[in-house]
């Protein structure tokens, strides 16, 4: 039995990272491969119950630091679990730098470094810190993975990518769940009280890189043209770099949009909510991939992302990219010019590259060859 310890910030349902891992966990051959999780922050809506149902375990540790108490906690954990794990799978920038040496000391031979980003973060000090953590991760990795070519180059450099020493593991989904259904659309719009409105949608945790404040400005411009518009925001509080939700709520109130913006929180029915939207907007400051863009296109939604989102998310002609420098007015104009005002029922055979049933074998083989 291959046992892999995944290291994440939190077990939240509201983040793309954990959803990515769980999509694979649900579909891999769990008679041969099992996942456990190490995390640092508690959240209200998590995957704990499902992890247990799938046969995994989860362990909470203090936020990593240089404090002797954390160093002892880390040492005690890997000593206790000596011989348990074939690999640690590091999904956060600091994980390899903090845990690789101790894990190896207690028998973990494989250090998987998985790049999910194309940026060092928001804020000068965070960027400096993460720059050095990335350099350490490159050196410590025995297996290099990334969610896109752009994120692979960011973490491991162009030479490593071109030499083929980095494997791209696509952020995959169950495409069948996203096939557009008119009945679902009407039911959700009725339930949310948005039946007669032009619905702008966004899915993402309230963290700086998701750029919600810019999104509010774009929506304000849309409302000037289509007054009967609604913005639905799906996502929870930030876990890694601080939450921006209070700032977003304040801006919504300040601009007089309170009745037009719905904060839906973390939801398990994102596929259904997307069917209720008219357009999907994703103005991230940077992304390793941006799986929600694929989900939106699979549902048949015109989808608009910043040019900071990897072009790999464009799997149909429904995806559009704009620079953030274009400003809210141009974003609003482009969105409305390219809104077909109706979903297009997509042929999911064109999404095989993002179908979890096709992609899970690649990750399985990586684990089984260790």
C-alpha cells in the first residue's frame, strides 16, 4: 500500500487546492494508494468527514515557525509515523523547506513538490520570503509536479520544464456534473430570487489574489448598462494570506450595491450555481491554473479572466482574457459585448484533458512508481 501525506494550509471546501486533491482522492485506486493530510488551520466547512469515509486520516499541526515548540511538534509527528509514508506531497510553498529534512530523517524517501501558483504572493515581505522558499523547494524535491506549464516554470525554471523533469498534473473535474441543464438553471434562479436578472458569477476564496475589489468595480460598471444585474460570490474566508471579505462587503455597501451582491459562502453545488449564471468573471492577480474557468466553460458560460491566469484554461471559444490594466469600464464593455445571453450545451468529449477519470491514471502511476 502506497501512503501519501498531503500537506495543505487547511482542509477547506472553499479552496481550489483541496478540491483538486479530493477530486483525485475520490477516483484513484484506494486499494493501492491512500491519502493522509497534515494541515495548520481549522475552518468551518471542511473535508474531514469525507476523508475519513475514504479511508484517510488528518492531523493538525501548529502554524510553521522557528519556535522550539513547533520544531519539537514536527519532530514528534514524523518520529511517531516513522515508516508510514512513501511520500510527502507538498502543496504549499513552505512545505518542502519546513518538512523535507525531518521527513527524510524518519524514512520518507520521496518529497513531492507540487506547484499551484505563478506568483510569490501579495506584499513585499511575503514575496521575499516565498522567493527563498521556492529556491529551497527546487533543491529538495525528488518529484516535481505542477498544475500548468506556467506554474511549472515559476517553481522549477524553464530548463527543468523543457528537459521534461516536471510532470503537469491537470486540475481535473467530473465533467458530467457540469453539463448544462435548463431545469436546474430555472430552479436555482428561482431559489435565489434572481430569475429576471442578468447574473454575473464568481467562485473563489476571499484572498487578495482573487481580486474581488476589482470585480466589484467591474460589476458597478455593468450595472450602469444593465441595472437589473446581480453578482453572486461563491467562496469562503481566506486561509493563507488573510481574508478580504470584510473589505469587499464594505466596498459593496459604499457603492450602494448591497441589494445586488449575494455572498453565498462555501457551497457544495457550484456546478448548479454556474448553470444559473449568465457570465463568469475571474480577474485574479495570478493563478497557477484556475480550474473554475474550466468548470464554467464546461457549463457553457462565457468566461472572462485576467491575462494573469494561464492560457491553458482556455478549452473553448467561450474563454476571454483581459489585462487588469484595461480597467473596470473596458472589462464591463467586453463582458457585455461577448455575452450570448444563453448557455451553450457543450460536448464534454472535448474536455477529456480535464476529465478526472482520464487524468487520475497519470497521478496513480507517479505514486506507484515510487
